[in-house]
């Protein structure tokens, strides 16, 4: 404990919070796993990007839809932006 990888140190230097789940308890990652499933199905699956800018545009567009426009069942059909402050 208390030992960070080089990636984690870099992420933290960028202002990104690094978190870890309990070992051998994948259920603690349910929200993250669900997010990744949506990302894969809605942005990545069957798609090829011409370059990094193309990929970034796709992610930016999807992020806006995911957070601002698409209702989420787990939030009582509200959008995540309505719950974030």
C-alpha cells in the first residue's frame, strides 16, 4: 500500500483521482464496468478512427450525449449532468 505506479503518478499530476477497488471483489467496479460496456457498444464497436483527432471528436460527441442528453435508468431517467455539481 502507498506505492503508486508511474502511470498513477502521472494521472495524479494531471488532476485525475486514482482509485482502487478491493482485491478479489469485482462487484465494486459495477458502475465502471457498465460505463465501459456503453462506451464500447456506442463508440468503439466496429469503428476505425483515421487519427487521434478523429477518435477525440467521437469521444467528445459521445460524452456530451452520455452526460447531457441520454436518460439513465439508474438515475430515474435523469441525465448524469442533472446530478453532478
